[in-house]
C-alpha cells in the first residue's frame, strides 16, 4: 500500500475510535490524543526513517509525555508480523495489523523482534510466584526448559527479555502466564542534542536560557524550540515572512490538540498574532526579565 493510503486508514481508524487527530508532514505524520497522546510516523518501509527525524520525534515525545510510534508494512528484509514490536532508532515499530488490534480491541503485542529472533519480556514477580507454586527450585525449572539456573535467577530479579521459545516453554511447565505485554511507551529514549540551525535560533536560544528555560531544538516539526520552565512553551523561530504564515497554521492545529502554550518568534516586527498565536520580535526578548513573562504571553494563544 502507498504511504498516503496507509496514513488515511490510520487516521480514519483513530477517529472512529474516539481519538482527535492532526496531520503533519515531517518527523511525524499524525498526532493523536485521547486519554494519552501518540505521535505516529507512517512509512511503507520503516527502514526509510532518517535518524534526524527519529531524534526530533523522540525529543518531542519525551517533552509532551507522549508515545512515539512508527507504523509500517515492512523492513528492507521482511514484512512486519502482527503482534510483534520492532524498533527503529529505539522507536517502537509495529505493523498496521498490530496497530489496528491495539486501537480497536486494546490488544497489546507480546513479542519483540531483534537481530537474534523473537523475544518476550518476563514478569519477574509472576515467574517467581509460579515457580514457588509448583514447588520447583530454580535449578529444577532451569533443567526443565534447558537453560541455566543463573538465567532463572536473573529473570526473577529483573524485568528482562528472553527468547520467546524459552519463555513459552516456561509458561508450559509452570502453567501460568509470565510473559508481559510489550512496551510501546516510556522506552527510555536517549535525549538527542540538536544545535540551533541559524543565527536567529542561536540568539533566541541564548535569551531563553538567560530567562531560565531548558531548551531542545527540533527539526521537521510544527515548531523549532521546546522551552521548559514549569510550563512547556512551543516556539516557532522563523525569519521568513512567507514561511511564518505557512507554519503558523500547522502550529495552531498542533497546540489546539495538545493544549500547550506557544509563541512565534520573528526577526522583525509583524502582526501581534497569527492564527491566534502571539508573535514576539526577537529583539523584544531582551526586555523580558523572567520565564513567567514568556509563559504568560504564550498562554494567550487561542489557535484558530
């Protein structure tokens, strides 16, 4: 299936199941919100995801407490199987069938695909309880499935992955479920550091740091800067008047969905707002004395 058709199917699936959605063409294709938030990148071949897009997607997901997800049909080597979580630059990756089961039936995948094959994450508490319930020692259980006593000890001590075939043997011997659902969120992303792309972003970053904000720069998103200080402010930093208007519409839709404050920072003087988002000339930033003033301005955003 072509990427456009897959995006359409995923958007329809989400909206039919009560999710509010916004489309964007960049490091994610759909932002969706219900009880939680998910940022979805959609590709026919998931290996086509550039690392830079992945870095921005992970940074935005971390900052918004959202789930980053890659949905596709295949890698360069194989079709994506249902019920399996793959990973691309640490982003959980699933087939459309797996995504459909998750959204429509809330069925979580239970397997991970890695270079060595299929794996499952073991519930350490359930494993120990099931072994004790059967009256087996760690050594006896290990011998029954053909692994070492140390492996049983490790899996009872920590939440670890195990070859799926061994995990299934353990469940057969213990007659109890010990495999956990696969994780699609809180994957422990490493924070990728992106530098300012031009002089304007460097100047804006310097002023925001002076005001006490923590900063992350992102690319291929409806905004350029994530500024954090008690509140998260999404900032679009753009010198080009034509691009400001083009990007303001995407930013307005995104912050309307996310309910986050935002401000557009420009090189010169423009209107007071655009698409309901306050506009702040960069030179006026030095007049601010605290992050609260920027946050207060950004909260005036009423996206159209």
